[in-house]
C-alpha cells in the first residue's frame, strides 16, 4: 500500500510539471503575438481613427468663407499651371477641331487651409473636398465639348500642404476649335492652340501663369497620329480683353502638325497622273478608230471627275483654292483637251476628205476620167514601187521623211488606157496618198507630255 501511494505521487508530480511547462509556453507565445501586433499597429497606424470627424476642423473649412478667393481685397493671387498631355485623340478637317486628353494641374496658396504638422507632410483628398473649398475657375476658350473623367470615380486630386499650398489636379478630355488653313492641302502644316483662362476673375484678382515656363508642358512619348507628324509643343501667354468685363490672363498650349503626304500620293496624285497618261494613248490610235478613241477619252474624263469628287467629300467647303484642287483640275484639263484634240482631228479629216472629193469629182469631169480605182499600200513602199505603176501619174506624194505607216493610193484611169493596157498606157493616171496619222496627233505626242512634266516640276517646287 505505501508503494502504490508513492507511485501515484510521482505520477501526479510529473503531470503537474508538464502542465506548468505548457502554461509557460502559452504565456511566452501570447507575449510575442502581442509585441508583434503592437509593432504592426505602430508601423501602420490608421490616422483616421485619431482624426475621425476632425478633418474639416483641422483644415478649418467651416471657419472661413470659401466663396471668395484667398486674400480677397488684396493683390491678385498667383495660380501656377502645368499640363501633361496624355493623348491627342483626333484631328478633324471637316469640323476644324481637335480632341485632346490631358492632366491639368493648378498650384496656389490659401492660408485658410494651413494646418499644424510635426512632420511637414501633406494631406491628399479626392473630389469630395473640392466642393467645399475655393479652386480656380479655369475654363477652355473656344471649347466645343469637354468633361472630367469619372471612371471609376471622379479623376480629381487635391493635395494640401501644412503652409497652405495647394495642388489641384484633374484628368480632362476637351474638344476645341482649330482654325486651319487648307491653301496648301495636303502639303500643309497646321498650328492649333488650346487656351486656358479664368472665367470670373480678371487679372486684378487672379494671375494665371505657366509654373515652369516651357517645362510646364509635358507630353507622352507615345503620342502619334495616323495623318499627322507632331513637330513640337510649346507654351505662350498673353492678356485677353473683353469690352464688358476687362482684362484676363490667358494661357496657350500650341502644337504644330505636319501632314503625312504618302497617303495622298497613293490615293489622289498617282491615280490622277495615270489617268492623264492614259488619255495620251489615243494619240497613237488610228484616227479612223472612232469608237476606241472616244470611249478612251470619256472613260478618263469620268474617272478624273470621280477622283475630284472623292477628295472634296472629305474636306470642308472652303471658299479658296487648295493645292490638291490645282493639281486635280489641271490634270482634268489635260484629259479634257485630249478629247478635244481628237474632235479637232476628226473634224479636220472630214473637211479635208470633203475637199478632196470635190477636187476629184471636178478633175474627173474636166478630164473625162470615167472611174477611179483605189488600192492600199502598206508602209514599206519605195520610190521604185510608186514608179512601177506603169505610167500612172501621181497627183500628190508625201516627202520621203514623212512616209506614213499605211497609204491609200487612188489610181484614176481612163477607159482607153484599160482597153489598150497591153499596147501601153495612154490615159491619165492620178496617184494620191493620204496619211492615217494626222499632223495634230504627231504634235500632241510631244506637247502634252512635255507640258504636263513642266507643270509637275513647278507644282512640287512651289508647294513642297
């Protein structure tokens, strides 16, 4: 019995020792967790718990009248501006405007918003506080449409420093007017401006200025347009006067664009040039092939009309002549003159044949030649071939250097010569050669291409 009691006592002591060690381990682990939690709390302390309901009291929003500008009644408050252009979305020639997305930032000092701070750190707010304080009333002059982005919330930021300096930033997309000059279109350069100005405060109350001069305007390096090359951005400023209200400070964001010409070379200039060259093909077609030459001329005229209509459909209806109009209408005139050239050739040919017919009838009546025969000679004739007509006389022969490709030879013979051909030719024989290529066609082959080349040299040297 005493042995059994001793065994129970030993077991109880062992269990008690194990439990005490577990308890001490739990206490040590809990102490480490408390220290770790306290360290995290100290590192990421939520200041809103300490300032809950006191933000407006800290900035003393309710203690001041923010409907009036800072230092009301004193000198003009300076408001610095800087802009970062995010994208230049589109340029419209028809509407004469451009669309731009930018970050617009304002800097000013309002001592009413100063607050005590031990670490001199600023406080950042969203657009909800903007409605309760004074901000500059800057607007875009000559703006057609503009809006502040509100996805997923209003893209507005307000940062207040302890000494009262304020940074006010917003993300804006604006469509503004741009007065374009299309006299050199499409070989033109356009300069557009986005203008900023205070709506209510004159230069006596608010002084707008570029915060860092030309460095106040920054652009994204990825900005590009399909039809234009962005050459440069720069800033300017000046005073604007309104007869009813006075003088205002106005800031300008100027950018210069140069149009890419390659698109218009492929779509306008090359087709127009090819149509002009195609109209010259009719100069090498036989003047008696009326359907071929007329259909070719009408086709080129209609094609040029289509090109001119397509170009003008995408342009505003300006009252002056554009560079592309000069090129297209001169090309149209060349095509039209090629049609008139064939009309002149055809008319002169008819007049010439009518005169020859009358002369032939008069000659046959006076000389008693009853009938005539006509034969076709190809262009490879020689003087001996013409003389081998056994006594036939030639009324008209072209010089050797003007031999045509084909000739029509009219042989006029009397009945006596036909009846006594075996005994010798005793009648009167007339040989006549008419050229299939008119002299106007020959001259046109040189005049039309030469004149068009000279026009192109003058055009590109003037407008390039």
